[in-house]
C-alpha cells in the first residue's frame, strides 16, 4: 500500500454517495450526460476568497491567475470575487475580457508575447508585465503604431527564491522577468518613453505550504520593490508581491497557515519604506483559490489482475488530469487523494489497487497501490484537488479520446 493525499475536509457522503455542493456525484454525472467530468463548486472558491480577505490586510488586492482554471463560467464568477486577473497569453486575454473583468484590472505576464498579443492587450487597456528589454521596445513600438499610451509594469526576476516551492520561478538565471539589477533602468526607460508605468511584478514561486518561507519572501519582495523604486525615483502605483500559496495534494501535506502570513504582511506593509507609501499591493493566486473546489469523476471500465496486482481501469486519465499522474511539476510520483464516489466512507479492503487511465502508456496512473473499498465495473472514482491545472493543463488530444465535461456548481 502507498499512502494518498488527504481527502479535503468539505467532502462528505450520504448513503455512501460522495456529495459535491450538496449533490450526489452520480446524479451530477447524470445531469452532465457522461463521465469523465470535472465538477467545480463555486461555494468552496467563495469560501477561500473570504478566508483570504479575513486573514490579509484590508487594502491588499487579490488577483486570480487565470491559467489555474480558465473555465468560462468560473471566470465570469471570479470576476466578481477578486480584484484583478493575471493572464499569460492572448487566448487568456480574450477569456478575461469576456468574463467582464475591467481591462485596467487585468495584467498580462509571460515570456514570448507576440506583437499581435501585445497589440490586443495594449488596445484593450490591459497592463503588460514586461519580461525583457526587447519586449519593452516591442510594446512601445506597437503602442505607438496604434496610438495608445501603454500601461507597463516591469516583471522582476528576484535575486532570491521562495524556499520549498513546487515550481521555482525566481532566483538564478530564469526566462521570467528582468534581472533585479537591470529592472530599475528598464522602468526608467519606459517612463521616459511616455508609457504609463504601473509598477513591479515580483513572483518567486508556486505551490508552497511553508508559511515561514512565504513570510520571508514577501518581506524580501517589499524590500526589493523599495530598492528598485528608489533607483527609479518614483512610487510604483502597484507592487504585485506574487503568490505561491499551496494546497495539500500529497500524504503529510498540511494546509497553509494563511493567518500568520496575513499578520506578518500587515506588519511589513505598516513598516514599509516611504517610497512605497502611496503604492497598492496585490497577491496573485491560482491553485489556492480554485484547486480544492474541483473533483474529477471517472467511471470504472474494467477491473483486472496481473501477477497478483489489481488494476482498476477508468474512462479518464492523464489526458484530462495530468497532474494526478505525477507528470506535471512533480519530481516523484505520489498519490492525489482519491475515493470511490459511490462507496464513499466504506472501509478499504486489505489489498491495495492501482487505478490507471485508459491511455495506452504506463505513465497513465492515477492512483498507485491505494487502499480503496472493493471496486467493481461501473463504479465512480473521484480524484480530489482537481480544480486547478486539470482540464486546461493536460494533453487532451493525446490518443484521441473525448474532452472531459465540466460543470460549475454554486
Ligand atoms: C502560474 C502563475 C501563478 C499562479 O500560480 P499558483 O501556484 O496557481 O498560485 C501566479 N503568477 C504567475 C506569474 C504565474 O506564472
């Protein structure tokens, strides 16, 4: 047996049927038409937003990183829950604008923005988080060509990283942002060129469950923003402090203590250097907001035995939920929380089973030697923590299976 990540605390069952947003998993599948199905519960997202607002300084802006889950009905609801969207492509720009979020609350980061993407974003009045000097020159030229004053922020590659992050995005040589020692000069250049300078974007890491590491990084980020602003000789309108708040996916993971982060940030902002007195501050989060609100439901097609080991074969797989197979941002494969949705709360049997997807590749493993109740053909498997980096972060075209269905509750 291999352990699995913790089943989220919201999950309950009624007569052994997993309830999501108060509805039985099997009836949700009925309504949606078929499996595989992603179910997202907006009430869980809204509760996370409330938890954030309660824990954090009142003036802090909360941004949603659209790449975590760009499902249109969810985005339309998120537009009313958060203060801004962070996007990373021209496609996400279209989705963000369609959601109803005001363009001046959208910022566009990401390396390799093409001129047509820059043009569409500047035309719409969206802020560009500049990733390089070359991109700054192209953004200024594109803005000139369409006769608009561009809103430009400088993304900084910080000279530190967020310790213990699942994915490091700062510290050392990186394709993201401009090295801290050249960021001040770049901001000065865009101001002198007549652009509307929007401030700094400093993102140091992702999927972190260590509050102390996040607190330390936020303090370093504020200090860096102050140092760079002094260099420029101007107060940045906005300092985007990044994010990195993680959620528990794996055995032993403990939810992040965001109250202690909020208290430390409150103090850090109270005591911030004078040059940042007039600045707004933002945190951008993806998975922490939506990850726990999603469940992937997939039907058991076959149960088979090979050399004494039981394989449960489902109609979904890594083409929808790559992360649960261990092939998205993790080094060692570990088990996501997983359950038999129609036997929820039943005792597991002694022999563990391996849950595999329907793709003809050995990496399509959704649960490795997990303890589950006795599983039969037709049962419904639930994989939790599937609200972020699921449907949109998986190779849907691989092997030509149908796309997953998605539904938003709440
Ligand atoms: C991916 C990304 C995020 C979101 O990360 P999460 O781990 O989902 O919170 C935020 N900001 C930037 C710049 C990113 O690239």
